[in-house]
């Protein structure tokens, strides 16, 4: 059997020349000391490979039709290992974006973008953009309420671009309204167009790494001098270089294995975003939210001052893209050590802090009603108060709890009403409920929509929200009552 395999391989290798192509890449020398900080690029490539495999498996079951896409995803969730497969694909995408971000931070802090590796950085920025586009178009393919509204939001933002905005919006959604053409467009983007460009740049990126070599660990007082660097680098590799395989590749293999284990554990014990309701463009009680890696942009757009949206949406990506692409041209020589470039560490820290702060706000999204909140229990009102019992139910069914929280339950868009009975009189409560007001976060006027009896019951419930009454109820609960 061994002879058969050897003979077969020799025949294939003789006709294809695989060993002549693979061995030089596997044995190419790398600088000594290229430790664990250099594994994030290969980890990102591994996640991409995982996305290809899981994406093909999902495509075998997914039906890219507006009439069947939602049901096909429900079928995948109920299919043996289908839910696990969806989780693998989602967390693989999350891992790819996270590792790519860490890889770019490492490259920036170590100034690995300097001569002769400027094109490494440029292709990396393009790959980051393409990866985020893959994630966004993948969210649309869920074809639930969140998915279609995400497409609407994307089209609205594209439509603000001067001169070509309307054309781009129609191009994105395949017409003037969201429908079957929209799903077909996003499916084509996600499965064909973007991956084709992505693989092209991945290949070019790897070619550049092989041509120019990976950057050596930076040292103080060893600046990059373009006219002398290549000769110095080649001499250093001849004297101290080690073969990529196996001396350096084993770290990439170990790290990729750990990434796989982490993704599998997340797929088992966590879950990809649940499917929302069926796609319905007429539903207005939907707050479209992007996946976690775009949540910070979602928060930025939501919190920006009124009147500057068009400028931020149009100019923001252009400015950020121009800054990222200009970095290797503005500083392609000189010191690489972070100790000699404290501004690079400070800049990364500021950007990460900015993104994390907006990510946290986007996760809380206090500006949006919380439609997933659970009704308050009837036991939070005193026994014998029938009007308050009816009022606590109306507080939920009339949508008050979507924007206001009581005892930590409810939304954050409006003021907290845990002890509202100590702040407002019954008359003041009626006036605010009937008339609404912009000072309450855009609270609508409920006067035309609720009856006098319903208004009476809601006010009766809110009047029980006093510290003294709440404490008595807590004592009763601790002595044997239950909050169900």
C-alpha cells in the first residue's frame, strides 16, 4: 500500500510540480524571535477556511428565495446539527473579524507597515473592509424582520451620498422596495462577488508576505532605512533565519487549533442571534440591530447630534479609509519600536476605548424601545388594589414598559419609574400620559389611544410606586411571598 501511495504521489508531483511550488513556501526563512504575536494572521486565515466549509454546508440547505428563505433557516435550526452549524458559521465570522482587528493592531504597533511592506498594510485594510461586508450581507440572508430592516437602513445610508446615492440604494436592494430581488442581490454579494474579491486579495497578501518576508521583531535604535533595509534583511536571514516549517509554523497550528476549540465551545454553549419574526416591512415595532462587531457604529449613528447625520454617514467612512490607507505613506521609514513611538500605543488605546465605549452603548441601546421585555408580575402591587392590578397589565400591553423600567425591568428610552409615585402627583401623571412630551425622550401622546378607565388604572398602579410601599412589599416577599 505504501508503494502504491508513493508511486501515485510521484506521478502527480511529476505532472503538476506541486513539491516545487509548496516546499519553497514551507521552507522560506523567517526572522528569529517571531513569536506568538505573529499568529493572528494565520488564525484569521484559518477562520476564513472554516467559513468556506460551513458556508458550503449551509448553502446545501438554504433556499435564497423570498418565499422560502425564512422557513429554510427554521428548517436548518431543527435539522440534526443544523443549529450547531449555524453557530459555527456565526462565531467563525466573529472570530475572523476579531482576529483581523488584533492582527492589524499588532502590525500598527510594531510598525510592520514600513518599507518594504506598505502594500501588506493596504491589502490588509481592503481585506478588513471586505470581511465586514461579508458579515453584513450574511446578516441580511437571515431574512427575518431584523434582516430586511438592516437592508433598508443600508439603502437609506447609501441614498445620502451626493449624486450617486439614489443609484446605489436601488442597486443594493434591487429596486425601490425590499423584496425578492433584495435577497437575490445580497445572496450574490455574500456568496459570489465579495468572496471572489476577498480570495483575490488574500492570495495577493500571502504573495507579498512570501516576497518581502515577515517583519522582524522591532528593536530600539534600529530604524528602517529604505535604501539599506532589503540588503540588511537578506543578510540577517542568511545568518539567523529559521525555516517557516516547522520552526515557526507549529505556533500557527497550535493557535489555529485553540481558535477552533473556542469556536466549537461557543457553538455548543452559546448561540448565534436568534431568528426574529417573519419578514414584514410594515412592522414598525422592530428595532434593527447589527451583529456585535458593527454595534459600535450603530451606537455612533444613534447618538450623533441632530443635523450632522449626512456628513458623518458620507464623510466618516471616507475619512477613516483615507487615514488608514495613508499610514504607510506618511511613515514608511524610521523607528519601529513601540518604545520609541509612544504615540502609536496611545492612538491604539484611544481607538479601542472609543469603540468599546460605543459598543457598550450600542449593546444597551437606551434610545430604542425594548420590545423583548417581560411583563411585570402582578405581585409588585399591594393586595386588594384591583385598579393597580389592572394597571400593571396595561403598563405592559399599552407599551409603557418598552420605554420605562421599574425595578430594573423594562426599557431605557424613558425615565425610570421605580419610585415615580414619590415624584409626581396623580394629576401630573395624567397630564404627561395624555399629552406626551419631547422632554421624556419623545414620549407619544396616549390621550387618543386609551380610555379614561385605562388611564385611571395605569395611574393607580404608578401611585403604588413609592419607596414606602415598595419596602413593605419587599418585606412581605422576604417573609414568604414570591415574585412570579
